[in-house]
C-alpha cells in the first residue's frame, strides 16, 4: 500500500522541485524529495482550532478542525524524521525535530517560512541526536533540547554526556545555545510548567531549573516506592500539549497480591503520571488492567475521570472504577492520540497518512483526514486555537 | 529510528559472499606455521596503507600494526562485516578483490582458534532458528538482546577495544538505551563498567589456544572425500566430494551424490580456507530442469585435515540446508553415517554405510544380520539387512573393518513423534521488497518408549527422522480468529516445508496487518496399524531487515 503511494509521489517530484526553486527560502538545503507546499500563504484565522502533524516525504500539515480537512501543507527543509512537534505559545509557530533527529526548526504557520533553525551538534566532529526531548518555555522565548552527542574521532567514537541546550527562539536560522547544562540520560518527552520549571521524562520525571541546571525528581518512576508494585515500564516519545495543560505519560506495571511476590498472580496494570503545568500538581494513578498496549493516552478535558488510549484499538476508561468502558476497532495502528479543546472529538495520528476522527463520547468514527504524502511515522499531533 | 543504510549493507554483503571469486597470490600456504603468508601479508598491508590510514594510524611496531585493526581477532564473517561497515558507514572505497585479500589476511593473522569457535559455529552456519542460552543474564540482556550472542562470542578483544565497541554501539544507535531492557537500567554505565571487564575476561585478545593454533601446521585439504548429510524434506544423502588445490588455500570442488530417494546431488564451485581450518565454499548445483541452485558450505576442518563438518545451505534461502560431514578417503578408517540409521525389528531393509577405508568385516550389532552385499567399495557399502523379530531395541555401534563411529538403532514400534524444530520462526518476504521469504523446514522425529514402556520419559529411544504427513492449525484462539492458517503461507503435506506468504500489509486481514501468525505444525506418522502425531509451534513474522553474515 505504501509503495503505491510513493510511486505516485515520485511522479510529482519534478513539479515540486520547480515550484520550490521559486519559493524556497535561503540558507538551507532544499527538500529535494518533497512535494510543493499547498496554500503556503493562507494565514491562520484567529479563534479557529487547528492541528499540526508532520509526514513523509518531509512536510508539515495544518488541519482545520472545524471541518476536519487539510488547511495547508508546508514543505520542510533537509530530511524527515521523526517529525516531533511542539506548538509555541504564540499559537502560530510550530517547532519540529527533523533531519534524522539532528535539527530543530521553527516554522511560521501563516506562510510556511522557517524562522528558527538549530543544529543539535555543537562542533564539526560531533554527531548529536535529540530523542524527542525538546520543548519551549512557557512564554515561548526559550527552546530546550536534551542532546545526545557522540564525538566521531578518527578511528573511534566517544559517547559524550547528555546536555540540556537552551536556545533563544529569536536567534534565527543559525541558532546557538545561550547556555548548556548537564542533563540526565534517557530523557524523551519534556514540557515546561507555568513556574518556569522544565519537566523531563526520563528514568524518573525530573523538574529542572533551566537557569541553574539543578534538578530533582518531580514524579518518581523507575525509583517509585509503591508497596507491592514492581518498577513500571515507561516509554513516551509524544509530548502532547493538552487543552487542560496536563502533561500525561502512561506506565505499565504489576502489583503483587498481599503477602506475595509472585508475578503469576500479580495484577498487571496500566496507569498514568500527570503533571498539571499550570499548578504543578502531580499524580500517579492506575486506570485499568493491561489487556492491550497503548502508545499514547490522554484524559478528557470535559471529564478528568475519562482516560483514552490508542494503538491497535481506541479505548476509553473510567479511571476511578479502573474499568474499560468502551473500545473502537481500528483499520490500522495509530500512535498519537489528541483531543480537541472542547473534548468532543478525538484525533488519531501516526502511521500511514490518515488522521482518524472519533466522537469522544460514543467512539464512533466520524471522519478520516487523508494527508498528501506518506507515513506520519512518530510525529506528534498538536491541537491549538490560533490567537 | 530508521537506518536505511543497513539494508544497503545487507545487499552489499549478499552480493559478495566470502568465497566468491579467486584472488591469486602466488604462494602456497599449507604446512606453513606462520599465520599469513609473506606475499599475502605484503599485499594486505599495502592495501591497508593505501585505503585505511585516512582514519587508522600505523603504529610503531614490527611486524606492522594499525590502530584498532591489529587489536582484534574475528572470524572471516566478522572481518567481512567490519570492512563492509567501513564501506557503508565511513565511506571506504575498496574493490571486492582487495576486500577479499584483507578478509583472508586478517582471518589468518587474527582469527579464532578452533576451540574458540566451538559452541558458536551455528551463527556462521546460518542456523538462525537456534535458541541461544547463556549463563549470564546480563550478557543476554546487554548484548544478545539485539543480535546473537554468538556474534560477540566470535570476537576477541582487549578491554580497550571492547570499550570502543560500547561507544560505537551507543554512538551509532543512540535509541538503543531507550529500548525495553535498556531503559530500566543505566545501560551505558553498565556496559562500560560491567560488560567491558566481563568481555575482556571471557573473550580476551590473547589466548593460549590461539597461540598454539598459530604454531600448528595447517593441512592441505585437496583430495577425494566421502560425505554424508541429511536434508529436511529430502532425507539422507551421501556421495563424493573432489577437492583440488588451486594454491593459496583456494580449491576447486566437485560434488556427486545421491539422496535416499535416488535423486542426484551434483554440483561444483570453489572454496577458500581461512585461518587454516575455516572452509567456505560457493557451489552451484543442478536442480530440476534448467534450474541451478547456489549453495554455500561453512565447514570446519579437523586439525589433522581428514574431516570436514558443518552445514551446507542454499545461498538465498539459507534456512534450507543440511548437516554435512565429510571424511578424506585413504585416511584413517572412519564410518560417518549409516543411512537410514534405524531398522524395525522383524523387518528387512537396505542400508548404506558411508565412510573411508571401509574393511570387509561388517558388524551391525546383536540381532541384525547382513543378508546380502548389494555394493561395496572402500568408501561405501550397500547392504540388505534383517533385524530379528526378537532383537532387543536399542542402538548398536556399527563397524566395518577398523572403521567405526556410527550407529544403527533397532526399534519395535514408534511410540511418539516429535516435530523438529519444536519451535521456529519463519518470515514473510518477497512481494517486491528487498528481503526474500524465510521459509520453515520440519522433520518428524520418531521415538520408542524405553524399558518403562511409557513415551515421553527419560529412557525413550530416539529412532530417527521418518516420513510424515504435514499440516498446520491455528496455534490458539487468536490465531483462529485471525485466520492465520489461511494468510501466513502453505505447508507442503509431504515434505514438511512451509512456504510463507508475501510481505507487506494485507488489506484482506484485520487492520491490514502483515501475513504474520502463530501456527501449530502437526506431523502424522504411520507405524504398523497405528497413527501417531506430534506437533510444534511456528511463528510466522515480518522480515529480518538487518541480516548480515553473523546474525
């Protein structure tokens, strides 16, 4: 199925190159495998609700959530991957981690122009990847990225300690860090609290002072001390920005029966860590037994007792009762679950080029938004209302 | 994360197999105690100096030493993978001929002694369904989680080189520490602080066995050989292998053999011997009609040079292959196979004894008598034999003159059937993708109850592989619901070969999933009036995208 789509794409490449030759911005390599931007200069409308997702060959799509359609498609420089996204507080600039995990770009969604570019490597012999771990300050003036550098020496590699690089988002197309701080390893998703603290999901969820680099455990994960619970397993590469300012990460774990340490009789549980970015309040809560895997989960903005999860099915849980209320079958896997601001619709992204739209109450499938281009891979879908 | 270059690596490796082509160096090697001949050394060092010193440094040493390169020991496959990685990832430009020269030189000079490959040869022999087991859970989780443990166990390095390897791993695959069984621990710290010392201790650069092997005279392998093998789906095979020296550890090979069903096995090709004992051959066999089948041999020569053992397998479908053993004719008397290696009490059958320097006195053990000699030469004996009705079930050592080493089992009835392998993995493929299907081959192994009369107990007697009728069933309720039997492929009812379905998402399946599934493999065997069945499990899964010579 993918192959067919790609062969169609290739036919269009020549045309796309011609168009981009005229409109391409300076200072960067062209997206030579790309399609043309569509509705490039169509500005976003104030008060309208949109969603951004990235996909192959290398583009950023803005979806209009009023009529669930593609609003515009921007071509991105260099190469695609992973297409992780964060929306700036101005609700106009999208930041995308791309070029094989090695560069972050800021894109003005009104005109598809790249206004910010930071290469994660800080010296020529360094190869540096950011494993999804980037976000913006609460005011949007700074961008934070955890970088995994490796020095490529003449006849050997030397892995370097991870670092947090802080950028001024007004630094333009050759942005350099304004400061770097030692960071714990294994950090993936990050979000910033209203108080300025940076929440970093790694072995535990840390909270870092982005000026001093001091950090402490905000929510223990690997090192939690929950009687009868085994160490949870956590992997979240989708830092979804929610309408309720909740930073939510799923975990799986097992809870032994009283007086037992037998995994065969233990309860296998799904749960979530949550940090409310407004208040700084944290939660660690089980929401149901493990019956299947979810890559992402989010709570309803209408009812904080409802948890949704997605991978091979779209599922809905009553958190207090720890019960699966409903599940919808899917046509294929979806990785990234988002919800619109009033909590009425769920949007499923990641894999293929379909964004599936579901009724948040009934889990009835309402629509499918088909993106131009190919697979979304592990892009982050972000919903926002334009200022 | 996607690393598309790896698939290029696979292609490159597939296109230039170890034993492809001949590079003439003009020096004989057999009997020379040095690890690499002078001419080979001179040529290889010149290639290194002109191709590798942009990154590697020549060190102050006599004989010549190069940074990194001179401080590791590997198998021929290991060296090939290293050089291919330099091509793919680091822009090395090198001709196939020069690369072959380097693999030969490095394998000879910095190889593994026979003792050092023992227990890990399955990786070189492409037995990808081997279930590995290691004493160290940490080794299994830290190293053998992503690739075979054998790939590690077939290398020798000092601590500094193992440390470089850890840095290379995390630097090249930065996502590895985020994966399950990494993210639950401080992977990088553990790798440096625990694994490096453990690997340097278990797999050190310097070893007594390597030191001794370097001093050992290496035998020439040219001559006439008798071989015996056993091919799933076809059965026993035996014949002659004619090996002619072409100099410089290179040989021309001709094989003429016959399967138990009478069909011929005929092919020819070339071979190279690395490290004085690592036999690698590429052969082309005549198939049905105009069809040619390319096969490879990965054998180890015995120290005396009178035995070759290992596996011969199809070059593209390396899941199809046979255990193979050969003995040099006119060497010490040896019996390598009795085909078939079992007989039912009270029956008469024809058996073939394969070996070398076979004498005249045949002993098949108590209760088994020779009724007629159908054919006899020094390397093969075809006999019509009879097992007395009251002969005691059990294995008997067979001797022919002074030749021994194989056995014949008498049984009264089959009491249980095992599917071999009991658990295996096959993979979808083809369909325009870069990866061929990886099919599955099963055999039905018959067993007799031992003295206790109960099957499945410790005293059971292995009879051998017997013909069976084959089919597959859903392994469980999920497999049934997903109709895995229909989608995953087809079982050949008579050969036990399962051919997998095509690769790629299948719109006819639930969620357009691949043609993966979970099957029960059932063998039905008739013995006398009774019908017995045995079963195994077959997982059909997606392609192995990263498929270098050492898994």
